[in-house]
C-alpha cells in the first residue's frame, strides 16, 4: 500500500511524515506536480482539509490533515515502532517534546520569520517578543540536550523527527550561526540529525541561513489612520511589490505619468538655515566637535523655519536583544529616506545591557513634524515625540549631547549612535 501525501517537495511539515516513513518501512509518496495555492484550493482538496492547508495524507480510510497527526499515524502503521519508545513514560516524553516543538519552537520561529517575509503584519515589539520566547525555548532545549543525545532514550524517536523538521525551517531562513552559537547542544543535535541517512534522503543537503531576511515592505495597520474617513493611498512603490498588475495595465499607467505634487515644505518661506550646510558641518568636523559642530548648529538653527524634537521609544522594555534593537533603529532610518531633504536625526541606543533604551533627536523643516513623515513612516507611531524648548537650557544641553554622542548619556554607556543625514 502506498499512501499519498499532498504537499510541495520542500515543505518541512511534509518532511515529518516522509522521514517517519523512511524509519518505519512505510511507503509514502508525494503527489506529482503539486502547486501551492492552486492544488490546495480545489474542491477535492478542500474536502480533505477544509482549511486548505498542506500537508494532507490520503489513507485507505480517509484523509488526515495536520502534519504532526500525519506523522503519528505513519509511525503507528509499524507495530511497536521504536520511534514511539519502549515504555509508557517514553511515550509520554515523546508526546511532550512533540508538543513543545510545536508550541514553543515552531510557533516562535514562525512569529519571527513570517512577518519579515511579508506573510504577517510586522511589528517590532512583536518581533522582540517572538525572539525572547524562542530564546527561552532554545535555552531549555539546550539544557536538555547537554546530557542527552536525543530527546528521549538512546535513539531517534518521532519527537526528534518533528523537532528537527521544525528547527530546519528556522535554521534555513533566519537562525544564523551567530544566533545559534548560543545554543551549542542544539546545534550539535540539529546537525547530527539532518545528517542521518533517513533525514538526508528526504531533506537533501542542508545549509544554514547566512543573514536575517530583511522586512518585506508592508505597513502595519495604523489604528489612527484607520479611523480617518478617507484611507490614504499606499505609496506606489509598495503597491507594485505586493500586487502583480497585468503588464498592459502597468504599461498604460506608465505612459502618462502624472506631475508629482510639490511637497508643502518646499512652499515654506525660505529659512536662513541651510540643511545641507549643517549636514556638511556635522560630517566634516573631526575634532573639537562640541566647539565646532555643536556650536555651529546652534548658530545656524532657525526656530521659524525648523523644529527640533526628542523621541523616546514607547516599548523600551522589549529591547532585549542588542542586534534586534540596532536593526530596528537601522530600519527606521532607512524608512526615513523619504524625508532626507527635510530632516536630520540622531538615534542613540543606550545601555550596556538589556533592556536597551532608544532615544533620539530630530530636526525637521517647518515648525511641526511634517505630515507626510507621520503618514508614510510607520515607525513614527512607535515613539513619543516632544518638541525641544530651546529656551530651556537643560533641553538645549540634552540636544547638544545627542548631536555629539556624549557618553555617558543620562548616566549610561552608549551601545551605538546612528545618524540620519
Ligand atoms: N499546523 C499545520 C500547518 C500547516 C500550514 O501552515 N501549511 C502551510 C504550508 S507550510 C499552508 O498550507 N499554507 C497555505 C495557506 O495558509 O493557505 C500543520 O502542521 O500541518
């Protein structure tokens, strides 16, 4: 009897059943020419799995969906399968690690990776939470594996198959060596398992992710915006990425480009402060920064043509991982690209241990934060913004320190300082 598994050839959830089948001497074959998004949307497929997800296993007694249930079924086809251990307590532990793998490992990897790939809403605080729970789970797994070669007993069990398949999704797309090296026993375990012949036959050669994937350009929902009567159209660049327009429609649009409306900031009365002069002074000052650049800034500053703002990240407690915090600030500065002609910013990442604090100083053209920046850069919502009162010496001094990257800043070391210019 050959059981038919509906999935693509690279699906880690399908690998669970295929590897289990290899260990159990059961024949499971993938359907030919499975097309994700097409084959799993047909009425026949939806009869097998009403949610339309893969994998699905066709058995002589009817279909089964949910990859762990499928793998359990395949394992049980072999009587007294060692994949299920040799005692009731082994069985209990195998089920324990299968559930742990699904709820603590797989769920956290998905919560970190899928928003970055654009499959879910990307929110920096949610990403931090996902990484924190993944690290907690991996630490527990690492401790267990420090004194155990496999999850249960002395040989491969179903728990190892499911755990390794779930880990493989992370190792392949987001868990770089610099991340996994904190969990050496997990690394040893993972590489041992993916190199077992029964795993290799299904998964092929395995290569670890070399970089964390960048965030796909999708804006998260903005509650304030949603409340407004007229939704603002998405910037054209982003729409193009997400929606594939038929070629002829795209061509039509490109034939008659509409004139770009002038930015309202270009219509403001001229200012005595020339932003580029300030940026040049900032970049070219190598010594005596306080006396030259900072003094020069205050000499140039025009409170009628520009405004200065302090920003303070609203979710400081969630800045638990240094490189994630740095990436978050880096992403913010990239997304501010649209304001390069009208802004200068300093962002400090403060503290020598977690939670790190992110605070900044921004100079904007005009006496308010420009509306297009508020509308188009979603990071703005993640910060509290306070206008700098330049008549208050303490605030002025704080702004000077931020321009200068003065250390210690508010009594703490700087992890990094980034400049937008
Ligand atoms: N808990 C399910 C997850 C299945 C799942 O999310 N499958 C994805 C592919 S890995 C899918 O079919 N996505 C298509 C969709 O969401 O429509 C399992 O383990 O089988």
